């Protein structure tokens, strides 16, 4: 249906993964959205199909994981490697390794596989709860940032694909989630830079098959004398095969080379020998060229943005297209929210490109190398075994290094944002001896480690990093250690929060007096939520006795650090230990709305802890704090 708004906060073009996740975030936070897509219906079959562990962790934080798992998707816990036997005897298994090795502290150590349309439907259903609907089939025909309306400076022209109906909308922002053939990117004259001059053409086929190949229910990398195949198990007995058809290194290279489904099936049959494979039916098939490309810019004016496939393309072997798109959308969504919500300076939007483009560049660098090795070189069993077993060690073997790098990036836990106003380093404008306290294991810019604790209010064993949902707020974790050591420091922390110019007071809710008693996450401010964790058994935690009133108000976010963790088996308080914080004296961890660590500050008596936090937040907040 068409939106009735002539003025909206954002126009999103493209209802694929990146556009839908951006829309879901902003719709939940109260923004007016026009979401258009040039297709008659959502994706029916095919396209992207893999959700990596970190992305599933994100969907859990959005309360969407249950809906994803309800369709019984495939789960790949292991990846197997197959290579040719001598004397043309066909392929044999040479190794297997976890999809997500134990060296990565993931809640969901597997790849979830289902076709993109099922994922889109989960987002579309959520949008409908907020009266946001995809306007189909509509397309963008023009746009400009004319600045005539300072509140809504972007003019967007839209047209119905199958008629002459058109409309013009003014918006604060315009976002392209159009994919590789982005009209918006072309009109902005933003070019794609291809890092790897070698291009590949791939055939991808989804179907229900019969086979005696023993690993058909696992993700497989198969090299044979007849070519290479990647196998991905899916929902409803479906299996996806990626088959390389041609490479620009071939003597007869044709960038427009095509292949029929039957030709790709016959190629797969040759590669899988001595095993047989037959298709009961084919659900989806496509042939497409792939190169490692990245947009030179993600925005020109911080009003019109690009994200997802219109910014970066790479081989399907990386399994990162949709997952990278998710995090593009998340990164931009919360920053728009903080700017429009009056929390952050408009300059914060510049960090979208700097953070996300750097991740895409890292992804493309190793994807180019890995794709070349996958296509041109047969890995030996010993090399693959080394990659599996030597996750932490050093190796001079190129294939081993690429496999290790791929594992970190493809799970999503390799995302590491560099130094800027959000991610504290020694060069940050905020300076205090309390930043990065001795022993801290946390690297700013990376995802917060997992930790299980006991919620004091109801004795539930919970996942600490999931306790605050994706609500657009910064998450402040007060690791309060042992009260006999920290009672005064915690009291001083609360007292300094209540000072007139603290970040707590400056961004206090205007409707504070009428906030519901049952508001768990944002009783004081939409800028932040607070969790307090004591290094005590649950029965020994006295919320009223240990915490001043402003911290006790977060009654449902008080925890006991009394759950054993195999990663720190000898720790007296596992969550404190996993963060690298002293279990007696604690510390304060600030986590960005997207789950990445912003800064870590020591917890001390006096005003220094809150002073440091004021200095950190003050580098990007829209209003002065701590002055």
C-alpha cells in the first residue's frame, strides 16, 4: 500500500535484507518510513541463504530468531573438505572442521541456512506491527538534496512500475538497498572499484536431490579433477550447489557465458564421482558473474546513503552478502536514531562509511585470495587439519591463514571497528587514567563477549549481552564486584550521575514523572540503559541495601555473577573475568547500541569514573555533558 505521508523521515529503496532490517529498526523506534521495491512480490526462492553465528546473535537481540527457526532451517555445524584421489578414482573426504570453532565464543556455533524470501517475510511481518508496508511494485526515478526544506532536504521521485502513477516525497534521508545495479549509486556517480581483476561466473542451483554422497547434509568444499563445488544444506530437504562455470583466467573466457540447469547438473555429477546425484526437482537456478568490488563512497552528503550489495560484491564462497548487509543496516540505523533523537551530533553519521567500508575492504581482501585458492588449488588434508587445530597459532601456509581469516570473518565475530569517537583508544579526545583498566581483555570496536549470569529478581540464568534488546540505547554495564570493596564507589557513581551536567541528567526523559513502573530498560533515558553485576551468589545480593535508588530502579537488570564458565574455569566471577575486570573492584563497560564495545572505565571512589564517561560521551553528544 502507498504511504499517505508526503513528508517522511526516510525513503528506503529496495526491500531486500539491508533495506528491511534498516526499516525494522527505525520503525520500532518511531520513525516514518516509505519503503519501496520494484518487485511485485517478496523473494519467492533462491538468492542469499546463510545466516552466520553473529547475525543470528543479532536477530536474537531483535527477538526475531524464534521466527527464523520456526521454519526449520538447515544448520551447518561442520564444514567438510573433499579432494581428488590419485589415478582418477574420484573424490574422497580429507578433513572436516567446525563451522564456528571453539576459539570463537559464539552462542550459536553453526550457520543457519534458508532461502532469503523466508528471512524477508520475518522482517515484513514485524514491520506490519508498526503499520509499515512495502510499496510494490514501485521504483525510484529521481532524487535531489535541494536543501529548500532544512528538515526534509531530500526530494524523491517515485513511479509505479506498471503504470504512469507517480509521487514525490520529501525526506530527511534516502537509502539505497537496491543491490548491485543501484540507480541511486549511478546517479550519484559513485563508481565501484574492483580489487581483484579476476572475475568468475558461477551457477547456483537449489533443488531436492537423491544421492549417496555421505555429507550432503553438511556444508562441503569439494575439489575434483573435474572442477569445484560448494554444497549447502537448506530447509525442506533442499540443497544448494554452487558450481564454477568459468573464470577470466580461462583461455576462452567470455564474461557473458551462460549455462543451462542441465549443464550445471552434469558438471556437478562429474565433480561428485564416484557418488551419484539426481534431482527430484529444481526450485531455483541462476548464473551470475562475481568480482570483488567496493563502492568508492557510501554517502556524499550524509543524507543519501548506500548499503548492502550496492556497496560491496564478492564471491558466494564468503557467505557474507546478506550478513554484511545486516550490519550495514544496523550501523546506520542507530546512528540516524541518535542524530534525529537529539542525542548525537550530525557528524556521527560520518562514522557509518568509515566503519562499514573498512569491514568491507577487509572482507574483500581475504575473499579475493580465498576465492582464487578455492578455484585454482586443491588443499591437502594436512593443510585443512592444521587450519582446524591451529586457530590461535601462527602459520606461514597461505591456505591455512586464509581459512583461519575466513572463519573469523564469516562467523561475524571478526568485525572490529577502528579508532574514532565511539571506540576509545589512547588517542581518543577523552583522557583519563581510568580508561582501559589494567587486566581488561576487551578490545573497543569489537562485539561484547558472551557471559551468563543470574538475574537477581527472578533467579533466571540469562545471557548478559542479550538482556538489553536492540532498542537504540547505549548499554552501560556496571560490574560492581564485591560490595565490601565497592560500596562507596558504587554510591559515588550514582551520586555523580545525578549531577546536573552529567550525561545521565542531560539526556533524562522529559516524561520521567509518567514513566511506567514496569519500564525495564529505559526508565530514565532513551540514550542509555544500565545493568549492574555483583560478584556474589544470587542469594547474597541485596538490591535495596547495595544500590542507591537510581540504580535500584533498574531492578530487573541487577545480576549475580555466579555462573561457571568453561572458558574461565578457575574464575571466582566468570563474567568479570571474561571482561578482564577484577572480581573484587569491578569496572564499567560501555557498549554501543549495536553491541560493540565503546570503552571500559575503572570503578573508583569519587567522581573520576563518571567524569571519564562524561568525557567519552561528550565527544559526540549533541549537548555538552560534564561541564
